[in-house]
C-alpha cells in the first residue's frame, strides 16, 4: 500500500528552520538550539534540464563515494568547470546550477566538505535496501540538494518507533505524516555524530512512487561536512 505523503514543510515544527539562502543556512546552524535537526532552503525549481542530465548520468547507486561519469564527474579533488565540459546545450544549464551549488558551498565552508558526491539513482532505488528504511546517518551535518525526482522522505522524531533489532533504524508510527523534499530544495540534516541533538530520520523514497511508463531518475548532491 502506498503511504500518502506531502512535499509541504510542517508548520511550527521546532526541529526545522527555514532559510532563504546558503548564507542564512550556515548562520542558522551556528545559532540553532539543540532541538533543531533540519535546516531547509526551499528555493523552488531551478533553471535547467535536470531530468535529461539525470538520464545521461550512469546510475551511481551501486557506487560508493567516488563516481565517474561519462560526461560529468565531481570528486573532492577534481571538480570540472562547466565551461570545460562539452555538454549538450539542453542540460548545460543544469550542470552549471549544480556546479554553482558545489562552488558556493566550498566557498562558504572552506575545508569543511569531507566527502561529496552527485548521485543519480534509477527508479529501482538503491541496491542497499536498508536505505529505503527510516534511519539516522552517522555523519555530522550532511548537506543535500535535490535536483530531479522526488526528494528524501522523512518523518518527525516524535512520529518514529525505534527498531530494536537494528541500530539507527526506525519505523514510522501508523499515523505519522510522511514528508518529502522537492526539486530545488537544499537542506542540512543532522546525524548521530552530533551528540545531544536528535538525528534527522529519513529514507530514500518508496520506489513505487515512480512506477509507470516513464520512471524518473533521482538526481541529488550530497556532502558531508566536518562541523558540529
Ligand atoms: Fe541516510
């Protein structure tokens, strides 16, 4: 059975701060109380054909940390400038937008990006089935951007039930509201490494959301940040 979900952000949720820019996002994290585990910049859809770009990228879901794409690759030590890429014009705007996010993050938090990866995930989802269950990450603050497809699914901490058989895994309570990020969203989510702060509980979306004739790939940027 498909679980109903919303891409709206909850009102008056004390663990969430909404901001209007990357600068505000990192100011917010400095001043956030210990309740907060999610900081979101909902900027709306970006210009560029991200769906085409996602289709052109090889499915990276089975690869870990270091990815190599035929036409675009992003690694911590080797970021290609958009103008260096010989890309089809229908998705060069999308590449430029992603590159800008990566560059802006690196400039705002010099030295803090420990790992980053651009992920293109096919409609069949991740090979690691666990990622499709609600869990907390081990990382400290994780920076995410959703460019194409349905964004990460999440629940409020108070709507979760701990899975006693697996460390760091949870179930959604029966009446839990299920939220999803949307294209254009950028957010910071906290992991278990931040002691005293409840970790953000999330999962890769249920793959059945994407059944049909033209299943859509998900395209996102993920960066682990060395900051507490
Ligand atoms: Fe995760």
